């Protein structure tokens, strides 16, 4: 189980370093962050629903992979 914890920690750190940090820096530099900050509230239009579905699918995939890894270990 300790090995799985190390792998997850490495995956999260790699994701943050390679995707999230450059994306935030680009948003700040290009002015996209200012536009997002000016929006008030949460929109539940097409984009909100699509984003919610996409998020749920990604979470389901992650849970499925973790379940399969744990099941294979036993």
C-alpha cells in the first residue's frame, strides 16, 4: 500500500508541475484570469453542465483504476 501512496504522490506532483502551474501562469499573462474573476456566480448553462459531466467521468475513471489496482494486489 505504501508503494501505491508514493505512486499517487508522484502522479499528483507531476500533474501540478507539468499542467496546472503553466496553465495558471498563461492565464495570468494573457488576461484570461481577469475575465474569469469578473464573472459573478456559477453558470449552469451548457458549459457548466458539460464541465460537470466531464469532471464526473474523470473521477469515475480514477476510482475505477484505483479499484482495479487494489483488487489485483489481493
